[in-house]
C-alpha cells in the first residue's frame, strides 16, 4: 500500500509540472479519486499524519512561496490568524480539551454551553 501511494505521489508530481496546478491541490484531488474508486477502511493515527505527511506538504508550499505576494497579504493573514489562534486557545482552555470527559460532563450537568466560558472559569454551574 505504501509503495502504491508513493507511485501515485510521483505521478501527481509529474502531472503538476505539466498542468501547472498547486501540488497540494493535485494531491487532494488524487486522494479523492482513489477513495471513490476503491473505498478502504484504513485507519491512520493522527500522530502519523502530523509527523509524516504534513511536514513535506508544508515544506513544499513554503519552498514555492512567492515572497512579494506573501508580504502584500501579510496584514490580512495576521488579522485572520491572530484572533483565530487566540479564540481557539481560549476555547481549549475553557473546555479543558485535555480532559474531554470533564467538559462533556459539564455540558450535560448544566444543559448546554452557551455560557460555557463565564461559568466554567468561575467554577459555578446553575443546577
């Protein structure tokens, strides 16, 4: 299976040069085509995906990055990225994402999460 996937990646790399489309987009399209042709029940660990597949894709994207265009878009990138990271961090802290059972229990006991940050941080739950 791994050798077949490496062959597919090689063919996608050759096709990308001729078609002039982004490599990551071509990989996603190839993955969708393979999945629809022969659905498999392959389970991959998230750590495997994050440590083996994501770094080469990020490196390839950074290698072919247009710096002039990146600098031109940097203010918009920062306006979207900084609040997104801050909000995600606050939600993770409020839910205590490390202990998902505790968060689920709080949701069940309190009947919803519309006021989660306020009462969860205070340790108070209306019952």
